[in-house]
C-alpha cells in the first residue's frame, strides 16, 4: 500500500472520489424511495456548497461542474420523480418551483451570482425539511403494507 504522502494530489482526489462513490452506490442500493429523494436533496445542498466555494476561489471549472450537478439533481432527480397527477396542486407547485430553481441556477452560473445560489438553497430547504419530517410516517406505512 502506498503511503498517502507518496501519492500525487490527483491520485488522492481520485481515491477519495472512488471511496465516496462506493458509499453513495451502497446507500442507493439499500435505500427506500423516500430515502432516495432525501439523498437527492442532500446532494443538491452539497453541490450548492461546492459551487459557492468554487466561486470564492474563482475556480470556473469547479463552479460550472457543481452547478451543473445541482441542476441535474433538480431536473433529472427531483422534478422527474414528481407524479403531478397524483400530487395535485402540491405536485404542480413543486414542478414550478423546481423549474424556477433550475433557471436561477443557470443564471447563477452565468453571472457568478452567489446570492442566486443562496436563493435556490433557501427555496428548497423547507421542502427538504418537510420531506425529512415525513420520513418516520413513510417508514411506518411501508412496514404496515
């Protein structure tokens, strides 16, 4: 085994990424649908934090990558998992919110707008908190079936 000091910075990052990815994949395999959505919200928060940090460092590539990840989480994860027909007005409102957040993230990326990142996070945090709060009830209902 190589000593950490003997590895290049790139190699250490690659190993850290691989370790992180294995953890995520393991979590996804064992997660309930409710937990998967919670993981999407958590990933969104992580991506926003990474984008904010990259903006402060003036690291354009990392900023773009982090914001793109946040947009994909919103569009391909949260938005795509909505069942608007079953969700009624709430589903429609969430669909509109997710669309707005995706637009604001794109604007944040184009204009290096940290305030827009903060806005997006503040818009989704109550949804994330509400989702987390119903977790115990979802678990009880799933076990009852």
